[in-house]
C-alpha cells in the first residue's frame, strides 16, 4: 500500500500513491491510514491526485479514516481526479468532506473543524 | 436474458477481487474501441466494479468460490449488461440504495458501507435481479449516447 506522509507545521500531509483504491486493497488502505493517523499533528490532509479509481469499498475506507479523527483534529482531502470526484458527488460525500483543489491550496488555508 | 443475440463481449472470471481488477481492464479495452462520450467509460468501470465485487463479497463470500459471467450487448444508444453467478441469492432488499444521507451529519455517524448500490442505481437504468435455479441473474443498461436519451 503506497501511502506516505510528511509533517509540515501542524499538518500531516498524506499522499496516496495508489492508482486504484478498490475492494482489492481497501482493507490495506484502511489499516495503513490508521497507523499514519494514530498519532500526529492536529490536521490531516489526504492528497488523492494520484488516485484514478475509487469504488465504494475505497470510499468506505476514506470515510473510516475521517471517522478516526479525534476531537479538535481535522481530516481534509486534496485534489480529487474526475472519476473520484464523481464518486464523492454521487454519494453526496462531497458535502461531508472539505475538499481542496490541490495540496498546496489546502496548506495555504486554515483548517475547519468537524461539526 | 437476451437469447439469440450474441454478446459484444463475454467474460468468465473467478469470483475474487484481483480477478475483478483484471476483468475490468479487459472491459476498459473493449470500451476504448467504442469511443464513448467523456466520462461514460468511467461510469461503466465503476458500476461493474460495484456489481462484480458485490458478488465476490456477498454471493460467494469467504467460504464459497465460483465464477462470474459477464455479457455486454451493444444496443443502439446503450449497453446492456447481464451478470451471472452461482453464489448465494441476494437478500430481498439488496438492489435498493438503503442509506439516506443528510449533508450535515456528524462524521462519527457516517456509514462506511452501502455506497455500492447507491452508485449502481444512480448510474444504470432498468436494473433487474432474478434467481433462476442456482444462479443469480442481474441485468441493467447504461446509456452511452447521451444526446439520444439523457440520463
């Protein structure tokens, strides 16, 4: 599972290097995200620019990551490719996640805390 | 099921997640030759991923193994899909999206599953399911020429 991260100030920028997050790898994705988000700063951004395909299992794993975020911390997304954006729109998950055009734009804005 | 018409593409694959990946690759190759409008082949890939993975996870599950047969028929402005498997029957309420999402839900209450049928029902037409003997038969259409029949 190609998931890497770097810490920039109060932000942990996680980069998904996997072209497909689907049923075949959703569990590995979820487990690796849990490790990465277990500790760390107060803000997490998942850069999805390299992900060309996301199915419902992959989406479930991204939702699981968001639900893992503790009080006072945020989980945001950056750069959804067109096919991935469509999955978020069709399931209305685009209204649930804060989605930035790209990682740079995400880093330049203030985090919003979950309701 | 459409008898008497030969499918434009017919695939038989083992019912597991990696085989589904390979099958989707073959279907994508087939779709490239059809030169579909922007975004259509992505929608087809997504629907097939959902349908095929539902079979591997629920009809066959961890204890059974079997094959999946996928037939794609090219119609005038749409593709007709027939998907067959010999696994467990679908629960009666399955082909309905059963999660209602409110936009401002607290993240902790969000569902992590159930998105699959939601995607399938939004991207297909004429979804039907039948149990014929020991087989599950799922059929649906996906519009490919949006100028003729907007979806």
